[in-house]
């Protein structure tokens, strides 16, 4: 379907701003002649008086810059960093799992975590230092299966979510895998932190040989 519209100076400027934004994604084809025209997906022709060409070009450039900034902000707001690390422990899977359920003891092996308060069976409040800045947030356990997995997501503060799994690979050997999705400014540092946290967890559990407590409840996925 073809639609042609002659514009006044005011409407032409507004159209140029919009068209300038579309130019950014290569959705517009410009053609010149006695009456410069802009063809959008070959369905819309906006005819512009020759005398207005300079003003229209400026408006189109402004539109492109505006759309570019909006697109950049959208990409930044939706970007996340993913980290996956694993380690093998010389303890039974039950021991490794039980120790991980002791959330308030996380500061013993998570170097950036200052405090974890367990509000109830499925809700925690965290205080930590992230990228050199103090942060606090709440999280919710979204799934928990004894000796298999614990999953969580944040409910306030910095966005983060993840899951830790426990796999029996021998009578007294367990593989612990930690997977996280986070929204930090320094994903490389987060990867190093996750790896270091697992190493310190291994040292903690293997040194004592037994867990300091346990919670064997189940949380259905939600």
C-alpha cells in the first residue's frame, strides 16, 4: 500500500526526527531529485520542499542521535553477566549440601559478603561490598531439593539470580557447580570471586569434615 503526504514546515520537522531514528537501523532509503524523498519500507513517501532540505537534515540527525541514546540505554538495562564455576569436594554430597544451607555462615567463605540474615525458610537479607561499594538486597529461594540443588533470585537491590547444584561423583566425593546471572560493572571480578568462594567453601568443609548445621526442607519451584 502506498501513502504520500505533503508536509508543512512543523510536521515535516517532526517527521524528519522520526525518520532520522529509523535511518539508524537501515530501515529507510533516501533518494534525491527535484523533490527529495524518503522511502520507508517502500510503503511511505514523505515529500519535502527543496528549500527545507537543510533544516530537515538537521532534524533527521537529531532524531538519529535520540534513538541511538535510547537504544544504548535499553541495552545497558537488559545486560547481565553470567558466571559458571565448579569444584570437587572430598566429602559426601549430604555434607556439602547441608553446609550450603547454612546461609548465615556465608561470610566465612564469601569474601565480599559481610552479613546474611535468614528472615524465614525462603527469604534472606544480604549486606556485601560489590565493586568497592556497600550494597544491600533481599533474595528469595525459588527452588530447593535436598542433596541436589538450591536456586534463588533477588527481590530488591542489584539484580542477581542463580543456582548451586550438588552431584555425587563418589562415596565421599561431590561436585559443586555454581551458576549466576548478575548485573555488575565488573563481570571479570565476579568470575574470580565465584571461583574463590568455591575454593574457600571446599577448604571450610574438608577441614572440618562435617557440616555445622542443616536444613532438609524442600522448596517447590516457583
